[in-house]
């Protein structure tokens, strides 16, 4: 194939650009193949192909993401959820309250309660003027309190709906499907042989998967069925409505109610627990709540009230587009809200799906011909993809229309990337593959220097002196932990720990120098630098992030029954030698020098002061404008004759954190202590201990001051703590 250099672009491109040339034909073929493949896969029945099923699942997940990201938080105020949020209210209802009300007394027992409770709830809410009271509860067999409940259902027959349940087989109506109706001892049927004719009975089921849509292949509730006719165990021609449908009729919203037997894709109001928050069942029976919170029942006047499970232990929760479980009654209210608000979602037709897939495939073909530079083409393609995503979100947010998203995007992106590979990518694959391979073994900064600047000092055995900030992090008690721990579990835990710690180092533009057993050594400024001050700030910010992520890891490990970990971190700054250290067989870029040794000593010193972070005095002028620091001590570490002042970090001002109120008093105490004003220091540290009883440093200085007041030191006393070990 002949190539020419196009003066308009810096890249080398094929000369054949006219229709019917080789490039035109190859690009057209690649785009046609990619687009046709996704079109075929979109129309292929999901049960015929694993790939078609994966595509359907991905489309559903994308819809759920768009759906959950465009909620409107507009619950209809006429819809109310009274939740059974406890299986017993014995710990909530006072004995004197239970003695005054038999219903409250019954609620202090364990669930299931006497059905007189539901009768009392109907009486309470019906008398208050509720338009409809829906019981999302199955009364399949006789039980205690049936007489009272039956009487309430008779008295408020125009305001009450109770639940029936489709069971057996698959709820879509497979073999063995039947309907469980409320028992006659509860519902006074006019004709017990035709319970479906009673307008107080509605089904409570949510139908999912292929039973409601051909390409719904999971168990997420996205669609509502308001009416079932002649299937799922019903006689031919017989219809049964959902409790939500009957509730809407009683609410006077018949015109907004779908009149067909189809499933209706509806918009949720809000994530689980945020839209229709349950009112605890017991509260409607407490006189104080009834008068103060519910205005003596006026709150429920004219509203649709659903009573049902609001506790996970009752196992009435279902998967939703938010990838979180939602309570059954809450889903019923979301479906009713969609009907009342006109929030049913329309979907792309089969012809529309074909148009979207073919249209985006054609767009990729046009881009491949019109934009010759591969880099610019990718940028334009990314913009087109982003615009399509915004269109999908906007259609859902403002038009209640769910566009087909995944297959058209895949047709566009696969065609674009395939053409890009033909034009350009293969020229770079080998270098990128080499880079990725090297990065698994050495730092990314080192790889960059080796590949992009091969003539630098990294290819020699000589070194260079640089100002560098060094961080050492070490797990506390790890040697003891290894003695009795399961080896595979310990290695897995350690790898989880290293994953987060190293990721944080890289996120702060640091260089991972090495692992030393369970310890991490990192530095800023050895290979690349953002400036001495910024390097130091990033190192301290890394330590604070490590602290946060270790706390999160410990929560997760505790839940899994794994031993929690703690660590110590030492950070120091100074001039070090950066060089390529090792032998001809294996070399490693590392840093050596006194500043490195002191960083390691500071990490070990954290154990002495029961802290997880210490920094050297050379860091203070570099970071004190961003971080609130706390004086720790003057220390002579092992191997050094000159003492150093060490500090810890108590707040990140850039993150909006405030210094603790007692810090100023503590620093006054340290100043008095170092000035040999022990009585003043004693008073300051006593204040700190009173305010922070668990603070070890305040306790330490308080003990020291007390001893020095009792036994004043000689003239050679210099406040220095001598560290005897590493």
C-alpha cells in the first residue's frame, strides 16, 4: 500500500482516500461488519445467545443508571406508607401506654399479631377520612382477630383493599400457577366461589424478567402490571387488578390508570427509603402522635394509605434500578405515583432501534473518512459519544423517553476503534505493550525515563543529589500476626492493603520505591518533581489518605472476620542521593542518605508516642500553611547525635478541617515545658487531659511535668528524648 505525508496533519496516512479505493472499501466493510453484528445481536432472542443476553443485561444496567440519575423527587402527597418496621414494639411502647390501649398491648407481642391490629388501623384511618387503605398483607388462612378485621372490612368496604397473591411455577403464568385469596373468615365475599369479583381484593405481586418484557432478563422491578386477565391461574376472561390499581380508583384517579393488561415501565420517585418514608405503625395508635404529628387524623384525610412491611426481616424487598433493594409497599406507591404524575416511560420501537444502530454506525464511517488524524478523530468521536449520552439522559429526564443506548453506542465505538486500529494503533502497540509490561515490575516514572529519555542518568550507575520527601509506612505487629495466621488469607489481606496504599501514592504523584516486607517506602521528587513544597504537601496528604483508607479496610475486614491492622508512618525531607542501584543482573532506582534513614526512624518512633504519623522538622516550613501541626517531642534517634523536633498532623485545612480547640493550650504547655516553666506547663497539660482524657501526649507531658516539678532538673537538662532502638 502506498503512503504519502499529508501536510495538513503530522501523521502518515494512506494516499487512497476516494470512493472505491482500497481504504474506502476497507473502512466501509469494517463499519458495516461492526454495525451489522450489533444490529443482529440486538434483535436476536436472548434465550438463543449468551451474547444477546449479555447485551440485554448491559442495556438494562445502563437504563438503570440513567433512571437512577434522573429521579425527580416528586412524590404525590396523597400517597402515604404506614410501615411494619418492627416485629415487636415492646422496647418502644411504654407499659402504661399498652395498658390503656389493647392494640398497643398487642403490638408489644411478637409478629404476627392478632388481626384485630389491622382492624384497629382500618378504623383509625377510615374514620380519619383516608380515601383508601391498602393492606399489603396476605390473609391466606384463618387467624386470631378475624372477626374484628371482617367487621372493619365490611364497615369500610368502599375504602379498603386487601392483598391476593399469585403463586407457583413462574409468576408469568407457567404450569401450576394459582391465586391465593384472602380467607373467607377475613373478607365477607358475596360469592365465595368468585373471590376475584370482590372489589376489595387486589394482587400484590411484582412481575419481572421475560414475563413483562422480551429483553428484561433480570429480576429488577422496572414495570408495573395493573391488571391481569385470564392467566396466571385466573379463569378465562376473568380480570384481577393490583392493589395499586384499586387504590387509584378509590383515590378518584381512574382516568390516569392504564386500562390494559400490559406492563408499564414507570419512573421511580427517589432511591429506596428517600421517596415514601414509612410512618411506624405503632405511632398511629399513640394519642400524642395522633394529635401532634397527624393533627388528630387530618393528615390522612383524602389520602391513599398502604400498610405493609418496612423491616428487612419480613422479607418483602425487591431489586430496583438503583441496585438497592426496595420495600414492596414503597414500590406499589412508586407505581401509583407514576400513574398520578404521568411518569410512565416510553421505549424505542424496533424500527427506532434499527435506525439508531445504523445511524451511529454510519456516523463512525463518515468520521473515519472526514477526520484523517487518528488523535483528532478519537477526540471528535468522544464528543459525539458524549453528546449521545447527554441526549439519552435528556430524553429520560425531560421527555420520559428511554432511548436504546448500548447497542448504538457499541456500533459507533467498535466501528470507530476498528478503523482507528487500521489507520494508526498498530504502529504503537508494541511500544505500549513494552511499557505496560515494565510498569508491572518498576515504577511508572522509571519506565517513562527509560523509554522516553534513555540517555538520562538512569542508564548509568552514577547518582545525583536531590531534595526529596520520603515516606515510610509499616504495619504494627505484623510479625506476630504471621505466626498464627492462615497464609493464604494473610497474603490476600496484605495485597488488599497494598492495593489501596500504592494507589494513593500514585494518585498523589509519588514514586513507589519498594516494598520491604509489610512496609511501603515511597518518595516525591526523586524522578519527577512538582517543586519542593508541593512534593512535601503531597507526601503528607498521602499519609492522611492512607489513614482514611485503612479505617475503611478495617471496617470491611471486621465484617469478614479478619484481623484489623494498624500502621505507623514516618515522613522526612532532605537532600538524598538518587541512583541506579544493584548489579548487572538486576538494578533498581532508589534513594539513599541521612534523610531516608531519619524517615525510617520516625516511622518506628510512632510506637513510642502511640501515634500513626510523625513528620520531621524539615517538613514544617513546607507544609504548615496547609496542615495544622502538633509538636510531639525533641528526639535523638538511634545513630544520630543531633536531636530533631518531630511533629504530627491533626488537620488538613485545604479539606476544610479545623484545628482542635485544645491544640493552642497544648502548644502553650510544650513551650512552657521547653522553657523550664514546669508549673505553667503542668497547668496547661492538666487542662488538655481534662478536655481530652484519652490523649496520650497530654498524659505523657503531664507526667513529665509533675516529675520535674517534684524533682527539678539540673542545668544540663535539654528536653531531648533519646531513642534507644530503631
